[in-house]
C-alpha cells in the first residue's frame, strides 16, 4: 500500500456511506493521532487500538445524528506521496468557512489547522474533513 492515510480515509468514508457502526483500520502512530483529532473535533464517536503488537488495528466508532446522517460528510487527502503539500502559518486553509477541519503534521505533532495557526507553525497539510 503506497498511501496508508488515504486508505484510512477511504475506510471511514465507505463505512459512513454504508451506515456501519464501526470500521477496522491497520494501526500506526500517525493514524492514531488523526483518529484522536477526529474524535476531539466530533467527527467520530471514539476509537480504540486492538490486537497484538504486530497485528494492531484501530477500531473506529462512527458518529451519526438522530436521523442517521453521518457526522463526516466529506474527507479529502491533500498531501500525497507523489505530491507533498506544505503550508506556512499564514497559508493554512479554512475548510468550509470554519465548519470543517484541516489536519497538519507539524514539528510539534499532528494538529488541526487552527491549533497550528495558534502555535505559529506550519507543516504538511495531510487532509481536510467536513
């Protein structure tokens, strides 16, 4: 697999469109940090890391409203292995006028665009969620 983060986003997108309650994703530290941000921003209900050390998986619990509409209406991978996208503090995009979230990988760790802007750092623009 050449882009594990894109695979994670595709699994979440497909599970939300199919109305599944949970989905399993092969685990890595950056995926755990992205899942932590998605949970803190309210796009997923929760996540837990399961399995042995060599076969760890992230079990993501998706979030829906009372009508069954998923909280995640869109996911977009911005920086790809073939074309990395880096932004400075002043270039961090606002997603849907603040309704969505940009996720950056900075020297201080994985954080939202707003957190990176407040910290005064830029980095690799990983993805956008709305």
